[in-house]
C-alpha cells in the first residue's frame, strides 16, 4: 500500500464515504431477546421503534 501511495504521489489514503444520499453516518438499534417471555414481548419495542421511524433488529438467543 505504501508503494501504491508513493507511485500516485499521495501522502495519505483517501477516505471514501459509503453512506447513501450524502448521509454522514448511521445508528444501529438492536434488541437482544433472551427468553420466551422476551420473544413474546417483541411486538412492544418493535411498535415503539416503528413509531419513531426506526428499524431495529431483534436477536433471539439460541439455547441448546
């Protein structure tokens, strides 16, 4: 990588932003679901998230 920078006459690696539509970043909303009670309760936080336009991930822990 150093040789590529030197060959291009550059002194640093350019940062190419990857968020769409000119956005500067993002936030991630995730809810961990540990039990069947939590699983059955998922509709409540999903409803709250949706009311604010937030899309969240709900992760159910698998127990063997």
